[in-house]
């Protein structure tokens, strides 16, 4: 199946983890993919590995918190292909702070990546999408947007903001044929999960207890997330906009209201 055949896609934070899985999935689905990342070396390494595997994608070193970087990279995509069909805002950082000791600059750094970066990319992607009369934006949020645990401040706040951004853009740009949705992963087998487990007093017991809380008794892989993103980005999801889709192996159902 090549549900994204010929679609021009722009993926942020694509050098590793969920972002890389999205890039790989999009390429196999026939998309023309440009991915960006602030880590130049890792981005080039990923691009080289994909090319060697026959899954070529274009890499552009980009800091999504810097408007000129975003403008330049999206302009190059539109210049290269004549349009932009899909934007995936995946770039993000975890944050572990105490609200009373977190500095203003630390707060700004977290929100610059997790929320401001998504807005900047949307800002420059929306113009070519409006010209084309269609487009799909997928924001990678988190189940922390609707439920959270202690020690995740202010990550939950940033991801809640991203879901709010999703709703607003879906409402504002739906009349132009542009769909905007969020995909909210739960625990996912990435470097960030490893970092979180390493912070726990007993990582092995924490992982055991975490698995026991999942109805499916497993933790999602980056490929699981990428599969959902590819569907939401595609024309097969043409009636879906403003949605926030959880991909969490059932964790959220225990807290459903």
C-alpha cells in the first residue's frame, strides 16, 4: 500500500526515535520526505542509513525554535517540489522540573521546542497548503496532555498547549481544506523512555509496574506510532480533523472520564 504516494512531507525531529520511524514509514508509503533535526550529525547519519537501505529522504539541519531556520527549510521544500502536502510536528523534549525552582529560561527552552516550534512550522506550511486547497498537519502530542504523573512538569502543560493549538488550527483552516490532528503516544520504546526509567530508584521494578498498568501488557514501539501518523496524514482520514488520537496500548482507558 502506498497511501502517501507523491505526497510532499516535512517531518521535524526526524533523526531518531518516533520521528525517524515516521520518516521511514512515509517513505515506504510513497511520500517525498524532507526531515529536519537540530542534531546535524545524527540527521546526516540517519539520511545516509536510509539511503543505503533504499529509503531515501532529504535532511535539512534545522532548529525549529528559530523562525528563520523554519522559514528557510520549508521554503526549500516548496521550491524543490512546488507544494507541501503534509507537516508532522514531532520535534520535542521531555522536561523534569519543580515548578518553584524552574527558571524562566528553562521554561522558555521547553516551550520553544514543544509548542513554539510546532506553531512556527505550521505558520510557514499553511501558506502553500492554502494555495493548494488541501493539506494535513499532524502534531505529535502525548497522553500527558490529558493525564499525567508526578515529576513531568512542565511537559504536560506544553503538550496540552499543543492539543489546543491543534483544535484552533483545525477550526481556522478547515474551510481551506486543511486538516489538523494530534497523535498522542503513551509510553514508547525510545531514548526518552530510557532516560525516564533511568531516573527512577528501581528502573526494573518501575518498568514491570508500568507494563502491568497497560491493558495490552506492552509498550508501543516508534513504528506503532508511525503507522497511525501515516493514516492520519493520508487522504484515507479525510473526514478527521481536530482530533487527538491516543496510541498508548490502552493506558488511558483506566482514567477515561
